[in-house]
C-alpha cells in the first residue's frame, strides 16, 4: 500500500502505489511539497524529472493559494495571460495581447512570487465581427476590440508589479476607410478606394514601467481589393496584397514540451497563442496567423478566431456579410509541485489525478493515444457546443429564443492498446443575425463533439428562434445523439423536439403569443426550457452535474461554474429575451446562471454568452445579433 496524505498536493498525483506491473507510477524521489491552490482546469505533467501543475482558465474565476511550498520548492509561478482577439471587418482582427514570464520566452516578464490568498483571473472575450455595408450599417463596419485578460492579487492594496493585464486585440477596419480600433495587436486596415492603402492599426506600445514587454504587433494596411491582416503576438500582419495574419508565439506552459505538436490541446498549431486574422479580399484568401487566427474570405462571413487562444477574426469581403469574431483569451498559471519519475498510461489533453483516477480533459480538439501496455475501461463525459441565441429586428420589443445546450453524454467504454482516437470539440453556435440563416435572425446550431471508439458523438444544441415577420421556431439539433433545441421566438410558433425525449438533451420553450412576445428558453441537458410570456422571457433548461469521478475540488471554479448553487454544472439552456425581463440561463436567476448559460436580454443590452467549454446555450437578444453558445468539452478517466 502506498503513502497517502490529506494535505500533500502530490497525493492526488501519486495515489497509485497499490498498482502493479508496467502501468504503475514510480514514487516521487524528493520529499517536497509544492504550492497548494485551486481554480481552473488542472493539468499535471512531467518535464524531465520535474512535476508541474498548471491551472488553465478558459473563463474568468480565481486562483486560490491555500498553502505555500516546502522542502526547497519555490513559491514563484509561471503565467500566461492572453487577451481576447479582435473581431474582423474587411481587415483581419488583431490578436489579443500576450504576456508571459516563462523562461526562454522573448517576452519574459520576470519572476512572479505568490502568497497565500486569492488571485483574480479575468479572461477576455473575443470581439464581435463587423458587418460590411457602408450605406445601411456604417456604425457596424469595423470589428470590435477583444476584452482584456488579467491576473492579480484580489485585495486592493498590492504592488503594481503584481498586476498583469493583457490588452484585447484591435478590431479590423471596415468598409471604405473605417479604421477600427487599436489593441494588444493591431487590427488590419480596411480596403481603400482604388489602389490606395488605408493604414492598419497599431499594436501595443509598452507604457507600464513595471511590464515593458511588448504584447503584440501592428496590423497591415489594406488596399484596393483586400483588407489588411491583423497583427500577431510575434509579428505584424502580412505585407501588401498578401494580407496574412501575423503569427503568434509558442508558450509551452500547460503541457510537457515532449508532447508531439499535433496532439497539444492547449493553444493552437502546436501550443501557439495570439495569431492575427487574415484580411478579406477578392482573391484567394491569405493564411491566418499561427496561434488561432481566423481566415479571411472572399465571400460569406469571415472565420472566427480559435477559442482560448486570443486569435483575431478573419475578414469578410462581400457586402452585407460579417467579419469573424475574435477568439476568447486564456490565463494559465503553473508551478512545480515535486520531482518524480512517471510512466503515463496514455497521452492527450490536460492530465490530472484525482481519487485514484487519471483524468484527461480536452478543451480543444486533439488526440487520445494509448501505448502497447494499455487496457482499461474508461469513463467518459462528452458535451457538444451550445446553440446561439436568437435575435430580433423589430424596432419595438419582440421575443427571441435562447440557444439550446449541446448534447451531454456519459458512460464507459473499453479501450485497448496502441490506438489513436481523434477528439473533436464542438464550437458554440453564433448568435442570430440578419444574414446568418433564413428567415434571417435565428441562432446557429452548435457543433458536434466526438470521441472514439465508435466514435461516440453528441450533436450541438439548437439555435434559438428569432422574431422576423412570422414568429421563428427554435432550431432542432436532429440526429441519433442530438443536443437540446433552442427556444422559439415570440409568437404562436411551437418549438421543435430535442434530445430524443431527454436522452441527451431537452426541448426548448415556446415563445409568448401577445404583448412583448417573450422568447422561449433553450432546452438544457437536465430539463426543458421555460415558455415565454407576454412580457418575460422563458428560463433556460437546467444543466447537469458531471459524475463524481470528475469533481476534483482543485478544478471546481472553472468547470461549468454555476454561480452560488454548487459546482460542476454543464449544458444549461440559454434564457429567452423579454421586456421588461429576460429569462435566466440554465434555469437560474440572471445574476448566477447555472452551468455558464447565457441569460436573455431585457432591453438594448445583448444577451449573455455561453461560457467556454460548458456546452451551454447563448441568451436571446432584442437587437439584431444574438449571443453565441459555449464550446463543448471531453473528459476521460481511468484507474491510475
């Protein structure tokens, strides 16, 4: 029987000494204890003989340090703080600003020592792309700047050097001389009349004497027939008609450097962050910047930046289409927790150890690879991308339905040796807008999440119905393993069925039939969405908690944060729009929605977005653009 400790943070990692044979993990060789902290998605890994713990935040929360290191280990931490990428116009969106103090990085910010206490973590959202139409939508042509990401001690009195802020990426310029915004990395310039160039937006110029490192670079100028590329974390946007996005930086902070680049799941393109979006244009689209940048297009809507990378959105060219939205940011904090020699049973995702189980968490697409000695029955938890909320283009208040939650599926499956399974994480559906889908303003369905063997698949949630002329119905996530459907827009329309009668999801609510036509709530994994009334939007259907196997208290804050009503909730339905009151997301009040689902709007403000990696639906919106759903997740566990 092996050593166990109630207070040693290595205990969860090393609670494997009753194992025998080639899969057993060798005991650690140094009687040291690293920091004890909670928050984020936990990734424990080895680099040489050193054991590290990384806390990966894809949504805002807190890192709570409860005990300092002992036995000669350090109380310094490495950080990566990436802001949200900028939305695109014609020009590509600039990448979110990137700061790190990882040794060897060209932007090393120097040592950062923590103390017992709480550290605020803010993860910036991606900026929304702008619509390309100068005559009718001049105020919506350029992309919106991404949100700032931050890491700092929570008390108000702290040294200025301990406040780490990365600035959101600049929005790409829109139609005809619309310049967009500056940011961590600058957005690309718009096209000019004829061959003349319109300047790209400047990147970050360091002004903080405590943190003089550069966060990003400028966007490229636009010209006749194309928008410029957005700047990246390591270089400016592409030159002349190339209009490519600037590349980001590789920061291997959350996974071992020995993990093959194609299988890394934190970041994009082999562990890179902060890629600029490429500009839209009449010719063959240019490449986006490595590190999550979105590709520009010659027709249709530009591509979004990758979630949790700070990538800029890709530019749009066709009149009336939208530039891609920027990718959300990410914050990672890591520290050494011991010294060990270990042989992992499998690779892929962020790996942690809890309750005698090894847990692989996939927040982005990747691969799960088993060696020749592997033979286990794994427990899995899979959630598809949440549906986008519906929208409304009436000048007065009219209902719009909330997005349905992505399908949620749990179970067990035997997995043998020497297999490689591709894992695809479903993206959240875009909120409804006048150009996205007929009849014009319904939210877009979320994407499917898949995991082998089989593969095992759950579809994304249905998009919320809009209110455009005839009342809109919520969209169905049809198939053998569907998600929940979105709520319908205001009016007499009924919603569609979802989730095979509750197997993987539930139906959305109906919209109100009179007055202000409150939209129906999107269905959740644990219950149907509520109906809208003459004034109030329906509440989104409640989500479900993950199985006890995955309820690691170290990760309680970030995994499906439900507000004040417990932890570990996922796949809640988005609330419907209403006037004067929108519905709460995921069955909860607007102030603390279950599972990170978006609440419905109740006026001019947009509905809430579904949190990244929760599979929850976006809220319905009174305006002409609904709110996006949250991306999905895959968790895999087996005995350590």
